[in-house]
DNA sequence: GACTGTGAAGCCATTCACAGCT
DNA sequence: AGCTGTGAATGGCTTCACAGTC
C-alpha cells in the first residue's frame, strides 16, 4: 500500500464493487478473483487490483479475495461503516423518488425529512419521511446532526436553498438541479445532471461510430 | 477544426454549456466569452475553448461567441436539433419522477409511455404518460419509432427488460438499476448510479482532505 | 486591447507485464 | 499453477502560453 493520490474514478468504482460484493455474499460465495469482479462490474482485472491496492493488500496471491472481508474493507473505506443522516430539499417528483429509494437505506443513508415551501405538502408524509417547512430546516439540521443535503428544487431556487444548507452547517450537498452552484470549500459538493446522460446517448447515436471492441 | 478523437468528458460538458447558453438567451445576452461560460459552469476558459474547437471555429477573436449561434451549434452537435422518442421501463417512484422531468421535454425527449407488470398501474396515466403492459412493449417500440429506453426496474429484473428493449430494436439504453448489464455493441448504453455519488460524498467527508484550491 | 484557436507541455489514469507469494 | 501487487509504459485529458484575428 502506498500513500498516493487516489483518483476520484477509483472511489466511484469502489462503490460499484461494494454493491457487487454484497450480491456475492447473498449468493454465499466465499472467494473471488479480480477477474470475476471485473466481469461482474464491466471493468478490467488490472484496474480492480490497482483500485484495491491503493488501500491495502486485501487479497491472497494464488487465491483471490475473501468476499466478506473485502466487502467490509471497501465499505469502511467509503465511510459506510456508520450511518449518515440526510435531508432532501424539494418534495417534488424527484425528491419523492429519492426519499423512497431503497439503495440509500441499504447503504446506511437515513433520510430524516424533506423540506418544501408548498403549504399543501408541509405536514404530510411520503412513506415514512415527513415533509416539513423550509423555514424549519436550519434548526432541524442542527438538532439532528444531518450531514448530507440533497437538492431537488428548481434551478432558480437551488442556490438559495444550498446557502441555507451551508448556513445550517451541512457537510455535503448532492445537487440534482441543472445549474452550477457555489459552496464554500469545506462543504463536499457534487452535481448529478440527469439530462447530461441523455445528451451523451443522442450524441453517440448521431455520431454512430462504427467502432468495435 | 481537427478530426481527432473527442473525449467523452467533452460531450458531457457540452451538454452543460448548452443549458447555460439557453439561460443566457433567456436573459437576452448576445455575446459571451469563454471566461464567462467557464464561470457559469464551474469550468476553465481554456477547456471551454478546446471543447468547442473540436467541432468548429464558432467564436470571433477579440469578441467572443454569439450566444444564439453557439447554442444552435452545440445542440446540433449533441443531436438535439431533432426530437427523440423515449419509453421508461418501470413505473415506480424513479420512473414516475423521470416521466415528469421537465429537463427532458425541454431538450426534445418525448416520453411516449411507461411499461410495468403491475396490473394496478397498467391502464393508468402519470401526468400525460400512459402506463402500459410490459407485454405490449416490443410492439409499441417498433410502431412508434422509439430510440431510447430508460430502465428503472429492480436490479433483478434489469437485464431481462433490457433484453426486451434490445429485441425491440431500441438504439440506446439509460440504466438506473444498480447492476452491470450487457447489451450488444450497436446499442448505446450508460449506467446512472445514484448511490455512487452518495458514496463519493461520504468518502470525501471521512477522508477530509485539507486541500485548498 | 480583447479574446479565440491550438500546438506543446504537463498531468493523471489505465493498461501492461512480471516478480512474488501460496 | 494460480492470482495478487506493483513499477513501468502507455494513452488520454487538461492546462499553458502564445500566435492569430478582430
């Protein structure tokens, strides 16, 4: 193990590996090779080994990796050995979908509340998750030790609610609104832009590259 | 303009530029520089210029880019000068959210139908979009010239419905199920994995790098 | 003077290929 | 013999810096 700089792409792949390893655990598989992992995630064996080697020597030469051990290690690396409190800002369709998304709960993300300004929604529940007034968000975040805010409001409102999250002391923001936002550097921040992937598909269809691999 | 290989990252950024340029049009702004675009999308000016230069000389030295012209060019590059028919497989929360997502319609993506196996949902409408039986999907796709399929079913069912899409002659698939899928090479394919970004945030929070930029 | 377009340089990530361990 | 861990080589993307144009 070396203490080099770790590519962001490596972290994204570790997340995928961890999900795949979880599947293997459920199937009762004990040992796995980098070849098998690569097959399971559409990656390459060398990359799997390199990604893991940034963090330690988890495998046994000639044998492979112990599935359960590796899963534990990878989830720990990703910070998923503890749970995280989450709020969702915006109780629209996307916010609603995310509040019910199984994949989040399974990985230790607890969505404690959603916030909106629509009086018709405030006071209701979506599944288990209460919809509260945006006015109460700051206090709620402080009191409940919320680390992550997910922004699903319109592009217009996104910077404003993000500023509120930051003011409340949030540690990380995941933004689904299609705008560039600014946050102070101590706050972790990512955009997820759904339209971007659609555009990539259309570009590739139009530029119908006749490549084979 | 050169006929080099174009980085995928460039295409993803072009999508973001196009959205930003659209905002500028709405504000009535006529001319824009690479510096301004970079500011608006959290990018660098050199990168903006390089990205655009893959496709032509759209700017005027000493002046900048004409906003409307550039917008037209970029949307054309991305294949967004025509509309695209889309179906969504899986009428759960995420499928529902995507079917109502404004960002898709604005960019010329017409969601014609959703497909599910839940008898309680089949025959209903979500907004304008009818929910139909998965059994009728293949015929529907052929008859309506559907190019893009969005998969929002469970990980278990994802490969099966993707095979159906492929059999029906779909040209591109956007998969939200957290599994690696296989499709023939002539079909454009991307995964969008929501949990991955959450994991990236937690990794960065835990490994609280004290970098400044 | 301002701002684009672009070759060259620099940087980062992936792949290769093999030594090392079981 | 099988499979990991890793330095070295490769490939690709981004940034630099400046010539070219208005």
